[in-house]
C-alpha cells in the first residue's frame, strides 16, 4: 500500500510503500526529510516503510492535511 507523509518542518510531501511483515518480526526505522533534515516518520512494529519518494510540497504542511 502506498502511504503519504508530510514534513512538519518544511512541508515536503513523501510517499512510501507500507509493507506488513509475514513473520512476527518487529521492524523499526526513521525517515528524515531530504530537504530540511527533520524527522518525517518513525516506526516500530509489524509494518515497514520502503521506497520513499518526494512527491510535492505542501507549503507549511498543514493546509494539505486539514490542520490549518
């Protein structure tokens, strides 16, 4: 499944592929913004996130997701 995240630092929008583990292995990780270096998403659990891509810019990141 493709999921989307926005950087709360600069508003860059990223897509990633969310994959559920087929085994009870816990996956963890962190993805930082390629533009400003702030954390975009961190995870720990049965899902992993791969194939991160910048897909646009949402201003301050709030308007895109109804947080304004």
